């Protein structure tokens, strides 16, 4: 893609995010919380997996 198309797409995405944050702040805060909670769940999964594979604490 050319640079100007990427720039236009970036501006549209940023404008949508700003609109979403200002029009529905509680829902956007919940979405951010769920996004970071998913990383926490992935970390917990891998911690449990490695502990069960390598016998940490057994």
C-alpha cells in the first residue's frame, strides 16, 4: 500500500477510537480491561503448563 493510504487508514482508526472513548467511556474501559486480562490469562496458562511439565513445587 502506498503511504497516503496507510496514513488515511491510521487517521480513520484513531478517529474511531476517540469517538468510541468519548461516546462510551465505560464500555471502552471494560474493553481495555478485558484486553489486558487476556494477557494475564495467557501468562497464567503458561505458568501452569511449565509448572506441570517441569514439576515445580512437586
